[in-house]
C-alpha cells in the first residue's frame, strides 16, 4: 500500500486537492479521509491503523464518495 498525496488521482482522473499541512511526503501534503478531490468528492476510507491529524491516511485503493477509488500514491512512503 502507498500513501495518497495531494495531486494524486482517482480512477476517473479527479485530483486530490486537500491534505495535511502537518505531514509532507515528497514535497506534497498527505491525504486523509475527508480530504477533497477536484470534483468536490471526498475520500471516505483509509488505512485502518495509521492516522495523521486524527484521521486515517488515504492509501491506494481508498474509496471516494463519487464511487471511484484512489489509484495513485507516493512511491516513497510504503505502509
């Protein structure tokens, strides 16, 4: 599994536009459950144990409220 970052996409190409200002990986904020994508949808699932700012970290395969899944993630931070 890989962490999702601002700029990563879902299966339709919508881009993550929100993330934690407190945790940066590869120069980008880490996305969490509740963060928004460019179409206004939000990430609805994340890692069951790892949290940032009290919210689960979004990972590749996380569900999005638009019915898609996150398909991109950091190549550096492995869970």
